[in-house]
C-alpha cells in the first residue's frame, strides 16, 4: 500500500504543531513559531484562551451532543445573542463555513420558491471566489483548481469579474435569485470590494427583488475591526454565511438571515446532525463574550492600523519583493512580485513565522485578534529578516 493513512489531499509542510499558547505554536521538538496564520483566520482568540478553554471543558463535562430532535436552550440563547448583535432575525448553526454557504444557497433558492418564482434559482457569483469545498460551494466559483474532475457540478450560478458592478448587473435576468459575494476575497488574493461595488449590488437587489448573500466566513467576526465586514460599507445583507472565528478553533459555522429571506426555510427543508450541539454553542458563547467586551474591536482596529503602517514602511526597503498592502483590520495582504507560496515557506522554515499564501501572489497576514504591539514588532523583525536574505526563484 502506497497511499497514506491520512488521505493525501493536502500539501502538508514540515511544521507539526503539538501545543499552542497565545500567539505561538510549538512543534514536536519544542520549536516555536509566531502564528500570524491563526488556523487561516480561525483562532480569533489565539491558542489556549482561558475563557474558551474553560467553557469547552465545562460543557464537555455536562452535555456534548443530543441531536436536533430535542429543544436546544443552548442554541436558542446563542442564536438570540447573534440576532441582537446583527441584521439577522434567525440563525441556522453548522459545523463549517462550507455548510454555512450551502445553507445560504438553499435559503436564497427557497425564498423565491416560497414566493412562487422557482425559476429564480441562479446566484451571480464572482471570479476567484472561494466558498468552500462541497459540490455546491465549488459550483459557486469559476476556479478550475477547485472544479476540475468534479463535474457535473451544480447548475444555477453565473460568474462576473469581482468588483465589476456593470458586469454583475449585466447578468441579471428572469432566473436570477441574487448575488453571492465575499466583501473581502480571502483565498482569491485579499481583495476588498469597493464601496461602489457592494453598495451597487445592494441597490440592484432592492430594485429587482433579489437577495444579497454575503460570505463572511473569513472576513467576518471581528477580523476587520468591525463585527462584520459589511459594516465597513454601510450595507446590510439578506443572508450571510459565517464560520472560522465564530468558534475560535472549535468547528462551528452559522447562516444568518432576515425573517423575509428565511421565509421558505420551514420544518423539513434543512438539517444537521451535529449543527448547534451544546459543546459548539458553549464555544461560540465564550468567543462572543470576548469579542463583545468593551474596547475589543477598537483594539483590533488599532492593531490593524499599526500592522498596515508597519507593512507600508517595510515595502520601500524591499521593493524588489513587495508591491502593495491590501485589506482591513487584522486581515492584511502583502502582494509580492514573485511566488508568494515560496516566500511563505521561507518565512516558516527559516524564520519561525507562519503566514498564509493566497491568489495573485499575495501573502495573507491573519494573526489572532488578541495580538498587541509587541507581537507586531516581533512580526516585523521576522519578516524583515526573511526578506533580507530571500532570493526569488530564477523563473519567478
């Protein structure tokens, strides 16, 4: 047998973490890494946050899972807190971002079905989007690397260039259900939507009776310095997929919707065995407790500005490597003039700095939201040291 016990679908690197503490990860042999990847924007409170650890341990000893056959006082309480804190009137809990996106797609389609317009099933999505790895989610992107070998895919999607309002509006027809869009593309290259683009999509939805479905799996939950990224744009969605930071490392996602948008989601239309289990609800409550502490999001915004300023000051010193900074808050991207994945590996393997590569040769910088100025200073030192000795590949 040549296949590995773990299905070999990941190009795993040599880092093998066994322990985490705050902003640091530690490998099997005690090696330390400054973690500015945060599990790809998941570990919002860093590693081993005492409030999250205590909540999970206490709930695990009390009740972990019963299924959704029964009433859920834990889910009802957490859902109400999210409703009170957002545009939404109702919440469906999932185990992942992809599942949250799937629920969002179903909710959008079911809305038009309930209104007597089942032909309005097509969501307009955007080039280089990433919505997850399920068949529905990969059908919502036009990236060949996600789709190749998995056809036939789910029909009902049309694709426009990201941040091109005119092209998106040109795709609206009698079959259109709405738009599915990331306010800030993560995997696609850390590209924030323009104000005109996102506000234009909202206006078109209002004019044509369509739904604005936001994927805030990566850019939401405090990552930008706002609770959700759409707040930066003065735009309110009808449906929103959330995950990653919502559980702080515990598998948790959610689909949030207005009462009107969710009118078709009645008994029997959707479900999940594990979704909203008591253990995940305890984790979610603990994360929300911290994020809603007075000053927490102000701190994220301040650290985001400091991080961006640090990166912008660094670029002129290494203008043969770096091109520009993108993003908001603690979701920053550093565009390179050569292969970003190779540079991320260099930082990881030789300088103990963990980052995440993205499309368009962009480095994603996604630290825990709990970082302070000392961590940014340490990051700047490690990144500068890495850049100083880095030699791009000859074919870059």
